[in-house]
C-alpha cells in the first residue's frame, strides 16, 4: 500500500489532539491494519513518533494487548474493514500501541460524545418561586403541582421515558395522574419518592433532610441505595440522607398541605420554626433579640390573605413577647410586662 507520509502525519496529529473526524479515524485504522508488510509505513511512523516526543514508555506485552483491544473496540467498528493480525515484534507496533495508549481515552471520549449527539436531548423546564409567592402548575402528563414559596422545580417538557422524573428544591404538593406504565418520581435532597398516582407533599428546604406526607394513595420512598419505606394516607416521614436517621409519624395531612390553599397552620411549632415559615410566606427576615424566644412552642392558624401585622399580633400575644418591624425585618424581644 502506498502511503502519503504527510497525510499520515496529519491523521496521527489529529488523533493525538482529539480533532480527528470519524472518517479520518477509519482511514488511520485501515493504514495500521494493512501495514504489516509495508516498510514505508514503519519508517513514517518512526519519524512521526520522534516528532511527537511524547516520552511515554510501556512494556511490550502491554503495548500489544492494548493496541489489539483498541482496534477491536466495538465502538469503533463502524465499517466492515477487516483488521489483519499484527505482529507484536515489529517496531512500528510498539510506536502505534504507545500512541494509541496515550490517546485512547481522549478518542474514546470523542466517539462517545459523537454517539451522544444522535440521542434526542431532553428539554427541561424550570420554575422558581420566590419568597412571598406560591404557584400552581400543570405538568405535561396532566398532574398538578402547587409550589410553595422559596422553591424550585425542574421537569421535562415531555415525559418520554419509562418514568416521569421531577427535581424539587423547597416544598411542593403533587396530585399525580395515575399511570401504571410510567411511575412518577420526585427527586429531592438525595431522596426519591415514587408513585403511580396519588396526592402527597414533599418538603426539602433543609440540607440533607426531606419530609414526605401522603394525603391520598401510597408512595414509596428510597435513597440512592435502597428503599426506605412505603407511606399510606396521613403517614409522615422525615429522613436525613446524611445521618440516615428516619422518623415516622402520623399527621393530619389536610392541615399539612393547607398552605396550597393559602391557609397558614402552625401546629405545635417552635417560634424558631414559625419564623422560618412566616419568613417564606411574607418574604421577611426575623431577628431574635431574646434567644430564649426561639424555643417557645404554640399552635395557631390563619385564613387566606391574613396580613403580617395581624399574624404577629396574635403570635406575640400567645407567647407574651414584643415585636417591632424595621423595613423587612421583624425583631422579637422579651416578654411583655403586664
């Protein structure tokens, strides 16, 4: 076979710097496969190797094995060109094997990338809800999502795979359309909640901690390794993915998801927890001048549209402390004097 040394050098150079095309790669492979009786190619590859100056050295048995493996790699068998048996003792084989060893990971990545270009890319939609707001969404399958304040959700423009995958940060209530052939999975803080069709709430504001409560139906909760448990109506799971600590309990799920209808229900919460919830609802900050107030625990509920001043008047009266509002910050201080 007559070899154009300049063109061969061009192919090997492109191979080395990951700019070789698929057509050029097939040509290069054919040159190598057909070269077992071509001394001109041996000389050309010797010269090319000297110019490349890679400084890479491998034992001969590894060169031969790697070279054969690369040529036989099914990712590169895009044509029917037969690869002839090569003689490991030849000097050019050592050169080619070393070069291919040096570049094989790069070339593999290149062809994997090229292959991935043929796979239809999934278009995702993202909705971010700031503090002080709530949003109702309809997903591509008809499922309904209520997204709470300070939350973010990401989902495909179309559910085309074997599952319906949703990615959540914050809190959302899901009313899922039943589809036994395409399970609905919510991914939040390392926890995967899977259903076929049901209504449930997921809260994942805190790092590594997720709370799941079921209003209707049944859900399966798992981490990245194993299934954790199955929840039924009014079951509540709080799971810490970092410590693997799990807390199961019963709740009034209707009260827990009342936020989606604009009702603020604070059920046996500390003032610290209440400040966190109210802060998201009204987009305000809290500052405790008296740290002990954080541990005050109480129950209270408010109807839709209640003003922040009314909310704080009631809570401060229940717990016997004072508050004042400075711009966007609510400052809590010691008990009122009677």
